[in-house]
């Protein structure tokens, strides 16, 4: 993807838009004082949304045909799943599939990124026996009082 400074868009918008048109319909706007932005043609964004929606529905349809097909395919994409117990791996696949479908309906896939991050963290716990033991150990029922505000005395 081509990159241009954000200031170039403001100072030389015609040249920047021509670069967008000459490229593949996407341009990264690099900012010094903030997160970079992506400038994208509407046609490209609509095509991406349509394809993502189609793929999401295809994955969902596959689960209706064979409940185990994704159980076998997902570890090829998310290799860290191998550390999850089988029941949790199936739960991840189910949650990912349902969340992806909901995200597709909204046109916002940020919640799906959060689902993957949460399950990745769970796999990290299962991958480390010492951490898993600490987090799996039952705690006593004692009340140790309130927790002080961060930075307090």
C-alpha cells in the first residue's frame, strides 16, 4: 500500500487523490501526531465489505453442514488453539463464528478482534503449567478488606 504524509493530502489533495486512483484504491496517510489513517475508494470499501460478508456466511454455512469441519480448520489459522482443551477450542470456534456473523451484519469487526485476543490469552494460560496452576487453585473465602486506590499511601 502506498503511503503519503497526511499533510500532503491537505496541501496537495489533487496529487494525493491521483495517487489513490493509480494505486489499488487504498492509501495510508501517515500522521506525526496520531494514528495513521487509510484513505480508500468507496468502491474498494464496498467490495471488501461484500467479500467479508460472503466469507462469514460461508463459514457459518459450513458449520451447519458439518459441526467438526471448523474444529479441524481453525488450528491451522490460530495455531495457539493447540494449547486449549478440546471443549474450550470448540467454544472458541463457536464464539468466533457467531461473533463474525454479528460483526458482518454491523459492518464492524472490532468485536471479533477482541474475541480472538481473549481466547489467545486463555491459550497462553493453558500453555504455561505454572500460571494455569495458580489460576486454577481455589482461593479461600477470607475477606481481606478493601483495596486502596492506586498510588495511595
